C-alpha cells in the first residue's frame, strides 16, 4: 500500500514538473512569435469555397399507410478565386451541382435527376476611378450540365445532355462594386452563343437553334448582379441574377436566369440549405399539356437539404 502511494506521489510530482516545463516552452515560443516582424506583405488573392453533401433516405416494410423506398443524394461546390493588385482585378467563380433520387427497390427502382449544373464565370476589371468602385471589365460566363435529362416519367426520351444546351456569354462592360459582398456588371454589347451538341435535338430546333443547326448566336445588352452576404449569424445569402435581350430578335423580350442559395450553418460540418433557380427564355419551348402547343414557360426549381458542409476561407 505504501509502495503504491509512493508511486502515485512520484507520478504526480513528475507530471507537475513536466507541465511546468511545457508551460515554459510554450511561453518561450509565444515570446519569439511576438518578437518576429509581422507579415506586412499585401495579399493579392482571396480564395473562398463551400462544398456540401446532402443525403436523404426512406424505407418501408409492411407499412399500412403505404410508402415507397427512396434514396437521395445532392452535392454542390461553389469556389471563388479573386485577385486584386493596384488597379487590376480578376474574379473567377466555379459553381457545380449534381443530385438524384432512386424510388423503389430492385428491378423496379426509378432513377430521377434532381439537380445538374455546371457554371463558370471569369471577369477582368481595370479601375477607372479613385474610390475603387467602378471598373472597366470584360466578362465571360459559361453554363451547361453533366448528365442526360429526361421528360419524367418518360425516362427513355433524352431532352437535354452535356452541351445540349450550353450557353456562353461574353463581352465588355462596366462593373460597379460598392461593397465586397456585391457587384453589378452591365454590358451594352455582349454576345451569347447557345450550343446544342446533339443532332437529334438540333434537328428539333431545341433551345432556340434553327432546326438542323447546333449553334445560335445572339447580340445584345447583358446584366449580371452578384450578392454574397452573411445576413445573420451563421446565415448566408448568395444570389445571382442574369438578364439578356437580343437586339435583332424580339428586342425587349428579356431572358432571365436567377439563382438563390440560403445557407444555415449548424456547426463546423453540418448545415441546411435552400436552393432555388428561376429561368425564363422565350426561345425554349415547353409542352405541359399534350393537347396544347408547346410554348415558353417560367421554369422554377427548388432544393431543400440538410447535410455535411465544408467551408474554405
């Protein structure tokens, strides 16, 4: 018993001495760190990114109220790399998303795509006034999708795929940046090219191309407004609005593409999000009733999810 007590006292004393030595070493390191010259070199790059993986699942067995087994997965990545030095500014954004759900089980399972997005934007700006709010800019934006799309519940007829459609907008303009969380780009003379890289869809004149042709060129004014701001603690709102009209084809009929993402951060890894997208394009014909002719429609998509999120800043 005495031997055990001696051992415990020895361990306690040894631990106390070791803790004191560790504290001395830590204080010495802090002193060296404080004495070192501060890193005053300007930082020209700002790198930010958010990635999320959201999962949903439901299973039923002998459930009297009825139900269907399902598995759902949605992943999205938003990455930004912005450069600023002197009067020069260069901003780059990559926005990717893909999601699906599987209803049923075994050979009767049905695969549905719930999200599919590729969007890349790059813009160079040169400061034209002293308050660093106005820039002469050149912007290019490209968007398309990863996978084939079907007119569900018909999962045999392809209505879209990679580069069918694809959209490229580019042109010079003026960028107004009143704050770090908002900018607006206006171009009076932007070109827009629509790609339909699928001959069958091209022959149908899908997405506004002339039947048989795989591209369509337009020219007109373009507006893009981008907002990304924390509106409350752990709540972020990101929104992008694009407006375009063609000088030579129904000028004044405005094409709209509006994306919105509201993110609620629960902790370092867990978050909830709501994504919406509204599109109106007078050249995209959509048939909602087989007894009526196809025509332009307001398109709307909404995704609500809870899952793992990682933020790079």
